[in-house]
């Protein structure tokens, strides 16, 4: 979760829980629990995912915000560091994760180049980003986003990787959220989490659980649209 949305924790606890579950599913599809992988968490935010990452190996957490890093615990190393200038040797990590991070970075190309550099041979980069720039709104401005992404943009960013898979998450509520963004007044810069009532998040939780079930149990991966793009890139 972004630290700016801490004030809405009561509403977003389901959102955060579902995102952690998605992270666990994605990691489990590429790496098995219990192996001692070296894992770099880029821009760990309020650090909910770190407990899951610890199941897969030793976690190194970095962020540029000292305030954020106080949430990071149970890590091999916690460091203030810019992803565009990673202070680690080449091929040092088996896994790099960046969940809702790339959209905050001005030079996302340089960031991905650094991630590629520190990944070992056959290492994986697992990430999520907000989808479709036409949905860029006051919510994105509030969170400090520079952009939203489509698959074409990500394919350019990931061109050095041996292969990568890109799919969508939160595809069921996509159309209602597009309508909400269109109708929302653009004058005030604020989070959607502040405007939407709590029952909406309960409903989104139910939908998320359905999508996560389809992904984890049936390996159903949606390719057309959604609020979030998730990706797994192989070095």
C-alpha cells in the first residue's frame, strides 16, 4: 500500500490483503516456497508484502523515503537507495519485485535497466503497475504517479529480458471504474479511496477473490483489460 493511503486503512485493508495474495500466487508460479533466494523489494511502501517474500528467501528492501522504511521488518537488509542507482553487484539477486513502483519513477527505463543488471541468470522480475493512461486521474496525481501503462509501453521497457508474460488484474470492475473516473470531478487532487464508500471495497474484495481463485486454481490469465497489469520477466 502507498503510504499516502494510510488514512484510509479501514477501507483498503481488503485491497491490501488481496494484493498480497496476488503477489504470493505470482511468486509461487515461478519460484517455490522454502528456497533460499536472494530477493530485492524495490519501493516497499508500507511493506505488507515483505512477510510473503520472506517465505521465498532472504529479502533486501530499498526505498528512497526514510519514512517508508520504518515499516520494513524481518529483512536481511533495509536501505535507502534509488532504484535508478542500485548499490548492488551485477547478478546479485534471484528475484526482484516492484509492486506499484515503476509508475512513481521519472526514468523508468533506467530503473528497469538497473533491475536487469542486478538479476542473476534465469532470475525473475515480478511487478505490478496501474493500467491505461486514459484512466490517469486525480487519484494518480495524489499518489505521485508519473504515468499509467499499457502492454506496448511495458514491452519496450522489458526488451532486454529473455521473455516476459503480461496479464491484467481487476478486470471485472474495470468498466465501472472507467465510468467513475470519467464522471469524477477533476478539480480536487485526492485518492479514490477517500471518495468511495466502504461497501464498494467489500464488493471489490469479493470480486478480487474470484479473480485470484481463477488465477491460482485454474491458471486463468486475462489479456484484454483491467485496472492493473502484472508481469513476470525472465532474465
